């Protein structure tokens, strides 16, 4: 069974902005589209949903839902040219695959990507036994921890960075670097985004950045929380941040969509 939130995400991934009028954590046993009508700018659906309520009871009900439908023209606006225009002097070659052979390969890729970007912005690697990577520019350090997936290990890394900030002070930058897409590593995009959202407030308060490395393009890093304070690095993340929704949408549209039980494949 899928949750209501996962079904809403599945609709969105298929370009249908319909939200089920149920709590996001309810489990759905079956969903059937009884009627589908085009309306100006979108679609109207009559849904028969069998779900588990907060009392553990199995309930069936009918719901009328409306939402916008993303046009093919809008999808085509995900321009490769726009995505590849990056504020770097030197570019690393692109990868031909999304996944990695193992965790060590993923970690090596993260290391290569973040090192390349910060060196391009004038940082130099420095020795530090406190973190996975450390860079410095004009006395300002950038402390980096690497995590190949959003899990308890990544949370421990983030907590380590919070402790380091208490030790070294607010005049430096701190970041957790992860793969932008972790589904081949066992973490669905929805679970990854939930992890970031769940810990975002604490990380933001403590000025800990979460930076995702594009799986195909090592020149693209996205900031999922706060930006670094250093001017050139901040400008880089402000520019790549505007590309994230394009890249995420392109990824969602191209990947195989997990079928929602009982749904009409025509939606």
C-alpha cells in the first residue's frame, strides 16, 4: 500500500496537480478513477478510494478532485542549454549514468565534484582531522562532510558539523554533501526530500548547508538549505539554485513511474 502523500506525488510526477483530500500519512488500499473530465486548464476526477483511517479502520468513499495538468509544451521548456550554463571557469566531463558501482564510488564522485567547485572559486584544500574535507580561502574555512544517502549516518554527519560550528565559530562555512538523486542507492526521491524537510529547520538555525551533487554533472551542486557565506561560493549556489526545479522535473518526467494500485493508466 502507498500513502496519500506518495499518491499525490505520483500524480504530480505525471503532470497532474491533483491532491487527495485526506491526511498525507493515510494508507491507500485501492484507488479507482471512475470519471475523468477535462476542464479549463486542467482535469476533474471522480475517485473511489479505499483507505485506512487514523483508527485503523478500512473505509471506502468517493471524492471529486480537480487540478491543473502540465502541458507537453511546458515539459519541453526543460532546456538542456539552460541547465548546462554554469558559473565555472573549468568544467569536469559529464557522467553517462545515474548510479554508482558502490558507496566508495559514490563518495569518490562527491569528493571530486565538491573539490572542483570550491577550488574553482578560489579555495585551497587544507588538512583537517575533524571532517572528510576542508578548504580555505582568505582565512575562511569550508568544513565538508560526505554522505551517500539521507539516513541516520547522514544525520550523524550533520550533528558533527553542528558541533564543529560550536568549536570553530560562525565565521566559517559548514556543509553536508550528498548525491542529488539517491534512488539507485536505495533512497526514493520522496524519502530523500522528507529527510531534508524533517531536519531542515535545525540545520538552517545552525547554518549547516546541505548540498546535492548532480548525478550526471559534477559541475552542478544544489543548495537544499542555507548558502555558504563566502561571496563567490554564495553566488554560485544562487545561480544553480534556479536550475534545481528544472533538473528535478526533468528527472521525474524521465524515470519510470511506479503505478498506483487501481489507477487508470491514461492519467
